C-alpha cells in the first residue's frame, strides 16, 4: 500500500466503528458522496475525501453515517473491478477496505460467520507475510472485537488462538501492547463463557416458508436515525441501519424511517402497547428485529407479541431478556442470547463517546396454532422492568404449501 492509502485505510478501520456500510432506497439527490463513474484515481480521491470528513453537528453526523460507508464500500469494490493487477497498491488497499466491511457485517452473515472468519484468517496471514504487521494487527483486533459484540464468544477465542502465533516475531512495541490487550480480553471472555455456559448456545434460524414483512408505519413513534431528538443525546439512533427490504441472518425485514418504542419503569410516559398490527394470514413463525433501551435481569419478562386469531382466540409469545432481546447499547461485552441472535451491529455519535457499539436482536417464535388465520398482533411491554422494548421490524413466515 502507498503511505497515503495506508493512512486512509487505517482511518477508515479505526474511526468508522459501525457495521452498516450500505443504504437501500435513498434518493441519489440526497447523497453527498456519489461514487464517480471514472477510473481508479477518482475512486481513491472519493475514499480519501469521505474518510476525512468530520461532521460538526449531530444532524451532519447522521447524514454522514447514512452515506459515507456505502460510498467507501462501493468505491473499493469498483476499484477491484477496474484494477486487474492484484499486486497494485490500489487493488491491495481496496481489498483491505472490502475485508473490513465483511468483518463488520459478521452479524448479518447467514447462516453463520464462519466463511468470513476463514477468509479473514487467510488475509491477515497474507498481510503478515507481506510485512504489514500493524495493519494485520488492527484487522485481527477488529475481528475479535466484532465477534465479541455479536455474542460469538467462542469464535473470538478461536480467532485469538489462530492468529496470535502469526505475530510471535514482531518487535513493534505498539503491536505487542495491542496483542497483550487482546489476550487479556480473551481471558476475560473465557471466564465469562465458563460462568455463563448455557448462554453461549447458538440458535439456528432457517426459514422454510414465504416471508412477509409487516407494515409498522402506523405505530412509529421514534425516528430510526435519532431516538432522542434535540438535546444532550441528539444523534442517538440507528442512522447506519439499512432501509428498505433487507436480509439479516437470512430473514427479510422491511426497515423504514421509524421504530415502535414502548414504555418501562424508565419510560413511564410512553405507551405500554401497540394494538392491531395487521397480519391476515396463516403463519408458522414470527420474526422480530428488536432491542431494548436500558437493561434488566436475564430471565425477566419485558413484553410479548400477542397473536389474535380470526376466531378471537389469542396466544402470547413472550419477550424474555437474555433469551430474545438485550439492551441496544452493548454495555455487557456482547453477552450471547439463548433463543435469539444478534442480526445487526453499528454505532452512532453517542455510543462512540463511550467506545461501544449498538446491536439489534433477531428473535423467532413458533405459532402455537399454525392452522388458524392470524388476524392481527399486538406489541406489549410488561411495564415493570427498566428495559423498554422497541421494535424495528416484524416479519411472518407463511405456512409452506405443497
């Protein structure tokens, strides 16, 4: 890599802490970073420009997060298409940026992140052989941190065991210090794994029927990009989350401009329920992309999705903290879920002040009466814990037909 491009790559790696580098459905006129149709020099110039932008206001930051990472990713991918010389500096730098995007998108991998991890191991090994120890160490650190954030604790431990021997001969004090920090984190994770063995089990989510995203727009009460609005926490939202129909962990969700926030003991003035979300079909499963604001004890009931069938009967699908859902701010070192999985991670202006990330959980429930038509469903908070559940998107799986 050239010195300039290596600096740009490091800036991108270390300062863009989220994972959502793409955005669906945005109008081209809104995009401040259009990817040029020109050649490699123009694409390099765009990456340099975007990576050096420093937003001055929370609204500028939101706009930057919406478009910066898609621009960097698309420009890097285009460089790989245009530059057929795999040994060129531009090609190598673009390949690095694409690998960064893949690692940060591990939460969305389906069915699991194994292929990304395998490719990352190979690439980090190549960087070490090429003498790029610092860049390789940064990438190894990103891989480990991302695996921890999404609850892939065993993957983080395995990554450390596999990658640490690659740096055995390094003389750089900075890299040695970084590897020592990683080792200490791995020891902490290993201890937590022993203490929380049941929580480390990974559920398998494999839809087999037709997936139908539900329309939640009539119930939105928070902006997706900014939950808090003007004030000390302005910019605290999901600006990096992609919009439109998105496949997360193999489940298609329709993500819009708002989310449905329910109340809790920490949010007593917010409604405790949203009723009559239309379904009008027979379903085998319900999928939710959701999280909470604030946390509570594992095992606590924070709410439910209540199905109402055409005949008037109802069924409760409980939302249990630690099993189906956790706080969207990752304060807990990526504690795994027992029934759900982390399906997206990212960051915002406020979480970066604390050097932590955001997450959304994907949960699935079996319909106890798949032979009955579901007329509607309700989203209900228990209102007796601090954790205030919010829902980003719901999708139902129709019964598989012969």
